[in-house]
C-alpha cells in the first residue's frame, strides 16, 4: 500500500483512524474478539497481543506517511503527491501573497496563504532588530504549519540596494550608480563584442559580492525571498524609477545581472541544471511583473505580479477586477500580490468552478510554487533561525559598500584645464567649507526604498556615515571644517576658505512620486552653488537618482562629481575626493543639457549631451 499514490488521502485516513481508536476502547468489537482469542489460545495470548499491536503500529505508520514530506523522494514525485491531496481552496491559497500587516496565524490557516510580503516600510516594529523580524516570520509560519497539509509559506521583501527595509542594514548604492562601475573601451566595441568580452567590468566580482552580502543580511532577519534585481532599462530620466535602472543601454543592464548569482549563490557542480540551493535565490527564479504574457516556458520558478499589478490591467485600476484576475492568471501569472486577498480568492474560485479559468492553469501555477518550496527545503526546515543575525551591517559588508561607493563616483569636470585640476583635494588645509542640504543628510544620501517606501530625510532613519562626517574623518587633524548649509556670499568671502565642497541634489522619492518634468536641483541647492562657488574654489557633489539640470551652474563650478545615491557608507565619497583612491566611473546614462532634449539616449540622431554616455574623467591616487 505504501507504493499506492492514493494512500493517505482524505477518503482513506478516517478508516485507519477508527481501527486505531478501537484498540483503546473499554468495550467494542475488536476487544471482544481479542478476549475470544485469549481464551482459546491460552499461553499464546501475550504473543498474539504483541502481533496485533505491531500490526496497528504499522497501519498508523502507513497512514501518516506522505511522499511529499519525504526528502528522499524525487521533487516531481513529492509535488504530485501533494497536489493530489489539495483542495481547490488550498491551491488558490498557494497562489495568494498577502501583506504582513494582515497575515495573522488565523488568516494563514483559514485561507491556506502561500506567501507573505513586507511592502515598502512595512516592519514588525520601528527600528526592529533581526531577532524581532525572525520572531514575526516564525509566528506567521506557525499559522501555515497548522493547516491540514502543513504547507509552509514563503516570505518576500524588497531588497533593492541592500536589505533596505531593515534598520541598521548595509545600504548599498542604488543601481543607477552601480551601472557606472564597468570598464568601457568604446561604445562601438561594447555593442559588437558584449557577450564575448570578459573585460566589461573594472571589477567583475563587485556586483556579485553585493548580491551575496544582501542575501546574507536578508537571511539574518529570517527572510528567504527578495524582489530583486530590477532590470528596467530607463530611457528617460523624467521617470521616477530611473535610479532603479543600471543604464539606458540594455546591454549594460544585462551585464549587471551578475548580481543574480550573488543573491542565489553559485550552483554546485554536481547539481542538476536549474536547481537552486540557497534560499534567497527563489526571488531570482521568479519574475516580478505588472502586466505579462506567457513567461513560463522553460522557467522552473514562478511568476509573481507586482503590488496591485493585475488591478492595473484595466483603466482605471480595479474597474473590472474579475477580468483582471482572468487576464492575469490566464496569461501565466502564478502568484498574485494582493491587498484584498478575500476578494481575489473568491473571484478565482468562482472562475475555476465556472470553467472561466481551467483547472489545468491552476495546477500549473501551484506546481511551480510548490517546486520552489520543495527545492528550497522549506518542508524540512520551515522555521527561521538566529544563526545569521550577526551578518546584518557586518564590517565586511560595510567595507564592500564603501568600495562600491568609490567605484560609482563619476568625475565630470576637474578644473578649467587638465593642467590645473582641483581634484584630488589636499587633506591638509587651513580651513574648508562644506555646504548644501545634502552634505549632512543620510536619508537623502540613501534615497527612496530606504526604511520606508519613499525614503526619509535626516539622520535618524538608520546607521551610516554622511558626506560631512566622511570629510571630517578624512582631513588632517589640523584642518578646520566649517559646515554651513546655505551660506550667503559675504560669509564665504569673509572667511578665507582654502576651498569648498558643496553637496546638493534631489530629495528622496520612489516610483511615480519621483516623476519630474523639470529635473531641477532641490532648493536651496542652486543658491548654495552660486553663493559658494562664486567666492571660492569649489567642488560640487551631486546626490541624485538621475542626471539633473546642471548646465546653468557649470561655468561657476571648478569641479563636478556625481555620487548618485551612495547609501549608508558615505566614507567612500571622501576616499576619492581626497585622493586615497582615484576616480574611475564612466556614465551609464546620457547627461542632457536641457529637459527639452528628452528623451535622448546614446545612438539617437539628435544626440547633443552635456556629458555623453561613457564619459568620466579619471584621477590617480595621491602618493603617500
């Protein structure tokens, strides 16, 4: 009977249960028969009792054995066995991902929810520790394990530049900065030889290392699934998600997918093709998409929608939710990221029962989801542990982020001529001025998708080093550093500064909240540039998620550096400004002159940029 795949189904198990219960009753048919056997067999009564007990135990063992719970069984066998036991409600529950704020153990149990996520800024507590995160994940998981089939849930989170929702995590530069870390021979050569040329990166391991560090910090909080990387190709910087894109050139974006094996972990040489072995890799077997066609062919993971993604199939969103569910699931989306999960479940059950969506599509989706959970080992080890909590913001990860910051900086101007460069700056000077609202603002430095969805201003959001702190850490002890956020020109002229560093840029934003038609610097940034750079030699550092309008200020600036959104390790900015390391970054985006030129990308017939794609001046480290 063990080999019979129907063994252990609902229609069989009640019979086994009753047989087991009868041996414990004070009276009953089986007990009477045992008494009769004792009277007739005499001295054989004790052996007979032992045989009967062994038979009962064997029956119980067979009844509780389930192939899907047996890690020795092939993956396909386990999935088919589990699928054969599942009701329609249990299958559709697996296709549902809900937000942690509504994911109570009772909800997980009642609706058989397959996955839970933290939306941007959704945390178990303000400034929550890794231990608090783990406790939350395990509490939700216990709800899943209390269901009839004990199918574990999988928890997902946005980790787009480090484990960005979590307090004290290492925040790496956003993708817009990481895209400049490659080595560019020439655009023509890159276009022709992209897939054959192994010298595409200055450090081909940097992006992969960032993925690895991010994976460890995510696992440190008990989470095993990340929505990353973003592989958008931003062709217009007016789009609010441009900083999530590595480049305007899809070939650069392809190169940057080296982060994926970092997040996944390398596949052991003796593993089957497509088999993952590190828990975070699930995020990279799935495809985050808000409106798709069939992406499932050849994909061994599952396809998940974006937040409210299927709602936006109609205009306005949610205008015809029944159609959105039919179109989305029918197109090949396996798991739906929903806000109103009961509505989604009710609609999908109705559609299956009325043959609007075939059960074969449901079974295909659920098999994909279960395959990920089986291969990931969740059935054997569903609970998060505390063994990696010390990985969050480890010194090794901070040093890696600092290195990444150094390599993302792009030098756009350095003095009026190559013979008279301003950079690198001397560490020893009488008095230097640091100004600009971005100089001492960790929130602006990290940008959106940091602690909250839109990001925060100020220095209380997490731990890190601002540009101002980094400058103070770097200069000679005898050098006096004066910080004035928005000084007037008289103040600058009267203080006889040796030079000034002006740090300006954009506020924090994410997605559509960052859409902009003018792409101007935040006030009082322009005023600070004019007041400071009109009175003393200055270097302007731009903290932004995209190119911004700089042409009006260029003539009054001695040196111009774009630092993008560097994250928590601002020390990397000072490392390069003061010559401990040289500038190496090359633009992965075209820097326009005016917004009227947009969209404008390399290769366009009307290409007339302020700084072209691939541009970036270099410096050498200061000796000694």
